[in-house]
């Protein structure tokens, strides 16, 4: 069984949880324009597992995916930072590949606990040409947690919450 609120579907894969969000299209708008202009666009993802009455943060899964667009072949390439990559994808396949590669562990969850998942996606702001060329400090788990700890600026962002569920409600 998949738990759904019609926007966010939760699937169990052994001790991990994965989501799909067929109505979310983050390869659109300003991000798509940047991609068609030849820019690579980083997207930061966070999948947060809550326990209780959504008052206890149990665990987070984070990931950064850099999307580029092949102007000649008119398809997308996605690279997961610290992971794999896929190319020759349609927009919807690229979005789905990102979500398929974002997991949060549910190991240690007590049987019968009420759980919720929150998916957050943020497109990185375009680089500021007036900024100094002092170098990029890079991405780390700490910087992703700090990023999601503050409100989004001008960059596109999406947040979806699941309905309440229990692990035993999900197929393995």
C-alpha cells in the first residue's frame, strides 16, 4: 500500500522511505529558462521524517542534484552530488530520478508509531555576477541542514507533507 495525500506518495524500501510527487514539476519556470540558457541548476532536497504529532523530528535525508540540459538532443542530465548520474532524460523522468534517489531511513521506528514525511525542494539562486570570485565553499550535510533551517529567498521552492501513516501500513 502507498500512503498518499494526492500530492506526495510514500513507499517503503526495506528500512528506508522514498516518495514520489507526480504533481510537482520543479523543472519549470525560471529554472527551466536557466537550463535552456545553458546553465546547470542545482536543486537541494530534504526529506524529513516526523514522529508523534509532527512534533518530533526523527530523521532527515538530504541530497543535492545538479540538472543540465542538452540543447542539441533536447534532454536533461542529472548528477547527484556524491552519487550517480543519468542522462538523456525527459523533464518528468529527470524529476522522478531525483526523488527515486532521495531516501530517509526509518530504522529504529517503534511499531505502531504515527509518522509523517515532509519533502522540501529548493532551486539554488543563480550566481551573483557582482559577487567576488573567492571560491565556492562546497556542499555538505551541515550546509544543507542550515539551508533548510532558514526561509527561502527568491529561489523557487516546494514543500509537501504526507498524511499520517505507520510503517506496517506500507508494503515492503
